[in-house]
C-alpha cells in the first residue's frame, strides 16, 4: 500500500535567504539585527569544502562589523601581500598591501573556507537568523500581493513552503533565480575553467611573506598558490577551454599534475608536495546576470555574477553585497515608498565591483599588462592605486580613481606603441576565450 502524498508544511518569514556562503551569511544577521524575521536555507551541512580561500584587506572592516574578526584571525594565515611569478620575466614581483594608498589596511588572511564559512553561518544564528542546513530550495512563485513562495526540501524529504515578504538569492554558482529567469549570461570577454586541490609539503616563501598568495603565469593561463594553516596549500590551475580539451582520458589529478610540471616556478615549489584531498574542477568560470534585483528580490555574490579569481575578489564582493543588500532590503520593508531609490543604489554598488576588477582580469594574461605588473611605477601614485584595487579598497572614499585611469591610459599607450605585439596578444586572446564544446569541459 502506497503512502499518501506528503502535504508540504507552510511557514512564514519576513526575509528568506537562499544560500549560506559569505553573501547569505552576511546579509542574514544584519537584517536580523534590524528586527526582521530572517530564515536562511543552506542545501549542504557545514563544514563543507569550498574554494575562494584568499581574503583581501577590505574584508577586515567587514569582519569587524560582523563581530567575527577575532575568530577569523584565529583560523587564518597572515597574508601581507600578493606575489606574481612570470616565466617571461627574470624576477618575481611582490605587492605589499602596506604600500597601498590607504596604509591602514596592510594585510589580510588566507582561510580554509570550510572553517571560515562555518564561522559566518554560526554568527548568523547567534545574531537571530533561523538557519536550516540540509534544506534545498526547489522552486519559487512570485505572488500577486508582492510576496514570494519558495518551495524547499529537507534531506529527509520533508517539504516546506516558505511564504516571505522578500527573497534574497545568495545561492552562489547554483544561481537559483538567474537560472529560473534565464538571465544568466556567459562572459563573452572571458572564458575559463579551474582545476584545484589541497597539498601538504609545498615549499612556501620564508619569513613574513610565507602567507602571500602567489600567482604563477604559464602558457595556458595561471595558477594560484595559497598557503593555509596546518601546512596545507591550495593550488589551482585556471585555464582556457582549448587547454581543458587536451585533458583527454587523463584523471583530473593527472591533468593538474601535468599542468604544474609545465610551470617551472610552481613545479619547484611542489617538488615534495602530496595531495591531501580529491581534485575538483569547475567549468564556465565567468558569468553575469542581466539584472540583480526586482521589487521583492535581490541577487547577491556569485548568484549575480562571478569573475575570474585572479585578484581574490570573490569573498569580499560577496560579503559587501550582503552589507549593501541589508540596507536596501531594510528600506524596502520598512519604508516602501523609498524602495525604488534604495534598489537603484543597490544596483549601482553591485555592478561597481565586478566592473572595476573585470577590466584588469580581462587583460591580466596580456603580455603588455604583465610587463606593467612586473615593473610597476608609482608615477602619479599609480602603484598605490593599483595596490588599493588589489586590496579591494574600491567602495570607500580613498581617492584612487584618477591614478587608476592614468594606469589604464598607460596600458593603452603601451599597446599603441607596440602595435604588432598588441595585435598578436589580441589574436591570441580571441583564440583562448572561444567556446569549445568537449567532454573534458562538461566533466569539469
């Protein structure tokens, strides 16, 4: 005899947050502190593995605001700067955050995301948000009265329908709303995939620079090298689709190891390293959504847009989106006549971060850009401004933008005076970012 179909339980809340990563776990406690009944749904159970382990100095004021700065300090690897290593240049280049325009943000941390994200989500609970782990959002209906009904399923199959006044999509690369609205757009200017894992025994820099992130360029993209606590190092290869196609029948581990072997600087650091987890991969790395809000919903962090992680901007952009969303959503719920203005401000701030980082990201593998990064000049305070961008100091009042524009002008002039080199770089990039349909990409 078959069991009768389950009748879903219906619950109500002011704000429903989908996703318990940095974006969702930032906006949830901030709105709870403002007096709203907030429910956060997370499909996984913390702790869970995640990449994006390198924070920026601009994260630190956000951690202070959240009241978790000491907890993160206790689990983080001190990160005073970023190192770039190029096989086309004799020496590596280290950028010290202490030399940025604003000298008050001289460091950041490298963190194991499993531990960092759990600190964030437990903080959301402590601040009054209701957190349900093992609860996956499966559907959404926008109702005539401007409320939202979200269907969800717990690990045990129990179904709950959430009737909320406002919906926040912080679902990360699941892009819950963007997929349903069909507004997710692959970047036409950037197209890459990543293969990554954790290793023990990798050779790190000595002294204070031990915790620096290192970016290694190679012929087919770049590698990240992120020292974490307990002797673990995160290593990832970000590469173009055509190179992913060469994987063939090799395992992801062998493909990554072969890539490391092709990058002499990194291979030397990894000579005695051993893998401590399973290699994973992510394809279709960069995308954005056509819009990031509606009358009763917003998209945050990776649920809105994801850009190449070469400048470690992901967690900072996600947490900042949570901060600006909290202000906008609070306004929408408490003073609806001001909602349009608040959401317009939210939209402007959401677009600002990806736009500023993307200009550099789209050009970071260009040989002329590499020359500028490997031999930085502080004429017109360009190096200080560039360091401020690398530090994530792009939302405050630090007056970097005239110097940033000067740096961009220098880049365009360098291209103009080296037309053949610039043309070959442009041609190579068009080849790199072209779409390649292949099983190696789908498996990633």
